[in-house]
């Protein structure tokens, strides 16, 4: 049996995860900080909760739900280990 290619979360679980980081969403579904400012993904894009692939540890890196964003995060983590 092949491993699943995508991990998905219910929207309520994502909202709880954001709340744990002091974040929420605006009326358009974009993730916002305590000041109401939209947060950016590691690719520099404002990110909607529906496009959230994960949050990297330590520096709150918001990873988009696509390969390029995930690959950039992994590359950054590997550079930090060297």
C-alpha cells in the first residue's frame, strides 16, 4: 500500500493550531496576526487558511500547501544544520 501523498486537517483543527500561535483569519480567510496584519508564507505570499500546509517550528514559518513552499522550507532547515 502506498503512503498518502497529502495530509489534510479539518478547518477547526487549523483554526485551533493558529490560535495556539496567536493568529486568526480575516473575513477573506487570510491568516492574520494579533495586529490584524496578514502573515506571509515562506514564499512571501499572503496566505489563506485553506492554503496552509504547515507551520515550521521556532520562527513560525508558514508553509503553503504546495511542493515549492515545502521544498524551500526543507532547504532552509538543511542549510541551518551545516
